[in-house]
DNA sequence: GAGTGGTCTAGACCACCAA
DNA sequence: TGGTGGTCTAGACCACTCA
C-alpha cells in the first residue's frame, strides 16, 4: 500500500516494479502459468501485491519488451509461446536474398544419447561425461538444403527425447521443449563466423568442397538466464542472408 | 491541457505521447539541439505542449529506447552522440574469441569522389550517375588486419569529405558525420553472409587465397529512417566472432 | 455490458547532480 | 539548495474483445 513494502521485503534497494517483475518471473519458472495461458489482470496483480496498477503495468511492460509475455488489448496478458505459427521462427534470422517467403522443411539425420567429450565441452561448457542428447538435422528452404544444424541439450532436462518425438513435432524443437518438457526458450546469444565446408558438409548440402559457410553458434536460455540448448548451424549463404538490426 | 489537443492536431488518431515524440524528433532533424547537447526538461516540454509530465516522459522513454537520446538522472536528457569513447563502437559487433579488449586501428586506403555504377546501384539503391564518395580502409585489432571496409556516402550530403578530414578524425566516421555534417546515425541494418577471399582481399589481409570471410553489408540511417551510408565489410573470423543477441 | 489493456492526468516523494 | 530524471499512486476515460 505504501513504500514500506520496498524496505521490508529486501535488504538491497530495488524499485517496486522490478520486484513485481521478479516475483512474476518466479511464478513463471514455477510453472504456475504455462505458455499460451493468460496471467492475472493488472488490477488483480496490483490488488494481490498491494501496489498500484501503474506499478504492475511497468513490471509487465518490461516482461513484454523481453518477449516473455504478450499483451492483447481487451483480452489479457499471455505467456509467450513458440507454438503459434507466426512465433515459431522467432530466432531464425536467415532470409532469402530476394525477400521471398519460403517453405521450410526439416530432415532429421541423427538423434543420439551420448556423453560430453572434450569438443562438446568446449562448445557448451558442460562437464565431460554429462549425459546429453545430440541432434543432427538438415533444414531446407523451398526444397534446397540450406542449413546443417547440430543441436545439444542435457538429457536430464529432456528425458525421453528421441527421434520419434522430434518427428511428431515436425522438428519444431522450441515448441516441443515448452510443450513436452516445460522449458520455454526466451532468449539466445549467437556468435557468427565464416568457415569452409568440409567434404562431409559439402556432400550433405550438395556443394563443391571449399564452399564458404556461415557458422552460427547459438546458446538458448530459458527463464532466469539458464542456458538449456546449444546449436551449431552451418548455412549456405549464396541465396540467403542473416539479417540483423542495430540500434 | 486536455484531450482536445489530440483531436485538433491531427486527422488520424495517434496517442498524445507519440505525437510529442514526433515533434521532438522533428526538432532534432531541424538541428535545434545538436548531439551531446541537452534537450529541455520534461517539465518544460510538458508545459510547452500543454500535456502532463507523464506523457512527455513516455515520449522520451521511446526515444531513449531507440538510443536517440540518453537520460542522465539529475542532469537532464541529452542527444545521443558517437563522439564519446564508449559509444564510438556502438555498431561494431565483432569481438575477440577470447573476449579480450583490443586496440583498434584504422588504415585509410582510398577516398574518391566517383559516380554510381551498376554495381554500386545494386548495393545502395542510388541512381546510376549520382555523385558519391567511396572510402576503402583497413581495420586492425591489436596490429593485425581484420576487416576490409568499403564505405559509400552521397557527395551532396557530405560536401568536402576527403582523406585529410578522415585522418583528422582518426577514422571515426560516425563521429565525423555528426560533428562536421550534422548527420547523426541512429540505427543500422546488416546482412551477413560467408564468402571466399579474392586474391586482392587475401593480400590486404595477409591471408592465403581461398580463406573464408564474413561479409557484412550495412545500411545506416539517420533521423526519420533516412539511409545515409552503405558499407561492405569483409572480416577475418578465425580470431573474432560477430556477436548477436536474440529476444 | 463487463472486463481487459492503453492512454492521460496531477501530484507526491526519492535519488542524483551541480553550483 | 534547486533542478533534473526516477518511482509510485489514484483515478479517469478510451479502445478492444467477448459473451
């Protein structure tokens, strides 16, 4: 009801709206509201925590800016999801040079349960010997192979993940992570570089050996900045570009 | 003083705070406040336009989010600048693989006043025959050549730009654009791909021919989404990565 | 019409900065 | 000490959605 709340709750100073944002995030982590569901209205939350609607609004604004929730006027505020068609390719920055829309297809090559070796340790930072699941697949734009994806997740967080389940989900991994395992991905970091295709890679992509590829290393995070998935993508960029917007 | 303002000002509906944001942007374009200078306080602007401080705040929040202005508590709101050391590399996403900080150096190779040809038309969208200035330079990180930059601006917007002026500004082009020509860059779009170094490029970067390079095509914009500069960067990415954050 | 988020106001107090 | 931006409140009205 007043600023005492601020002082009594926490030893270090934090604006009220950030505290509200934190508790909402914690309730999201706890799985209180699943992706796609609505969270309580601003008024309800304000009443529940004894703050004004404006303060709750500012907290939710921040969550909306980070794409953790989505506001819909007249309907409510909803937990973000990768399930919907339009948000499925949220993290895919590769677009056709000519700007055309394309049919995206998946071809699963491998899905194995293995342990972290030195090479994987370097990529992920996971301890050697940790049980993981590795996925290899080919992404095709309009029938032509464009990306080789090598994906790693921890086995303990995605129990029972196998080739069948991936196929059942049409290769929409992020959608599957949140639906089957309650792990929504909220942000990712990528490191890009240019490399030369190896013989094996060139064969998969039907290229000449020596062809240049865009190498994309990605770490994807769930709530609370917890890394949950690592990817290594190798992209053919003669017909596609990686788009980025700087501010 | 009331919502009549909204109705009397514009035929199409636009929230008040967006209208305030627009007029502030127009005053920035008009050059009323230069980069680095402060704009009037929230209270002053609110009084001037007959709206509440909260509405002005929301307009300035939006401008601050777009890095067009910077807020400094206790001091005021300032027009963003590329002059300061920390903001000079705002658009540079290339970082050392090991995360170390590095000394950045510039070597100017060429600076010519030419006309747009077919190739440049394709890159920039400028009409063939338009007078432009082309700049070629080499960027070095800790003494080793990492980027070949090819830069194009329109001659009419940057009259008298030449090699001497670039050297006087130590190659800080964005700082020079705003200081000498009143053209602050506020955002940029980049398209990335992987290519193979030509013989000429390999020589400049002291590489073997056939080495892979990260190709970065950039269009940089000033206020009002007006494109003002085009770049083509070719980067050696064995010791450096292009970092990106996805939300 | 009831409920949601979106905008706007007016006024309070706080944290920070400079003179 | 006075001025700036930062936080917070309480209450109003608007626009949108859905039953």
